[in-house]
């Protein structure tokens, strides 16, 4: 039995020693104009964002992923992931799954995670179409009848205990400019709320820790339609700088089974809030890797993104942020978790940032 069906608690000494994490960088304000009640209405989208959060006749099952960057009332920073997946592209036999994790960024020796197969005949929607994915020990659901107001997510599994609300207060990021792209011979959709207000609490060693909303936020990523099989997905937030000019990035690389390899990034300007799609060269390290003692699989710990005359070095603070699902789930193993980033350019002061990565490779 692999670790997918129970809580994974890692021995600190076995993974990290002498690690001093950097202070989380301060981020520039998000001044984009693609708000849900603003300029986004002028875009000729081929889908309705609210329809992807409320079940009608359209097939909208897929990925619902909250990446929360939390400052706790105990003075520590945390990364909390809450992810719900109702199918995995065209992977035969895949089953609905949900997963969650808590990583202490101030002390990354503290890390807990789990993933579960959803029960048979699982439905993520009520008969009225409201998003309600509730299980015995985990849930994600709309806050109220307005599908674009926000989400509540919770977990009661020991050491991965949280209950918080995420609000759609940040301007929308439409992946690939209009929120859709061709993948695997079909149409896929992806949009994000990069910096939504986050309120609630979680537990550390059994003690309640409140989320400090003014120093916390979450990135909600919504994907449905045709999905990638083997891929690297990286989302990043950057501190203010005089030369980078980017506040938010969502980078993709995948091996398309129909149209060949794809690489691009959707970036948001820190100067005027405008979004653009840019070509990149994204590579995963083949030397800085971690080998799972359970499966023998290698997981990269470092990624490099080349963008024009700059380089982004993306690194993981823990090597074991992996999901190694049981074979009967139909899901391949993947690396998924928090990352730091350092942007460099000749003659310029390096720029720091942070985010999350998701990498899945089907051999």
C-alpha cells in the first residue's frame, strides 16, 4: 500500500536539516481590471465563468484547486493546499480524488498530507447545480447561492485540519489570454483567482491558529474540458522590482499527444495590470532530483524558466511533496507543492517570489 490512503507525516531529520527559509517577499498590489463585474464582460470568451462554478447542461467536471499562502496568528507562514479532481483527462480508469496538505514555511520540517479516492457515485453538485463536494473528512463548496462569491474548504484529518473561506476578490487570470486552449485534440478551459481574500483557521499540534487575512491570500485554479496528461504547471508571485515588470505568472509545458510539445506562460504586468501570453523555455532538472523510497520514482526539485533575457530558478523547499496514488485510482504519481523562485537578469538585482508547482509524467 502506498501513502495515498492515509496521512503522511515525514520525519524532519530524514528530509531536511539546517534549513533557514527566507522571509516571504512583499508583493505589489494586483491592479488588473479583469474583475468579475468589470472589463471581463467585454472579452469574447467561449464560456461563462459562472457556469463553471454551477452545474447546468455543460460538462464542467475537472480540477478545483485552492493554493493558500497563509500567515498564522502564531507568527508562522504556511502553504495549505486543497484539491478536488473529478477526472484526469483521458486516463483510463481514473477515479475522483481529493487531497490536502499543510506545509509550515517558517519551519519546513513540519509537513503533513493525504489523498483519498472519492466514494463511488460521488457527485460534486447538488440537484440544483450548486457546487457541494462534501465527504466525511474533507469538503469544498460554494459559500452561498452566488457561484462567484467564494468557496469554503475544510479538512478534519489529523494534522491536516483547516476550515477557511476563500473569496473571489482578485481580478481573474484567463490562461492563454481567453481562458481556453487546444489540448489533446480537444478544447480545455482554465481560469484563476490569483489573490483572493482568505479567512478562517487551522490547527497546529491540536491548537487553533487563526488566519491573518491582511497577510494571507489564496490562488484558486479552475480547469475543465480536455486536460493535459504529462505536464509541468507552475504558478508564481513576484515581489516588486525595478526591472522584472511581472507580478503574476502561470507557466505551462506539456507533451500534447496530438499537436506536439507546448510551452507558454500567462503573465500579469506589475506596471499596468495587463495580461499577456509569452513564449518560454521551461525545463525540469534531471540532476537535482529526489528518489521516492516507496516507488523508486525520480522527482525534480528544480525548474528553470527562460523568458527573453531573464531566467527564473524555481526550487522546492521539501523534496517529498509528492502524490503517489494507489494503482487502482488510475492516477499517475506526481510532484505537487510549494516552491520558491529567484528571477535574475544580467546587471540587475535578483527578484524573489513564491508559488506552487504541479508535475505529472506518464511514461
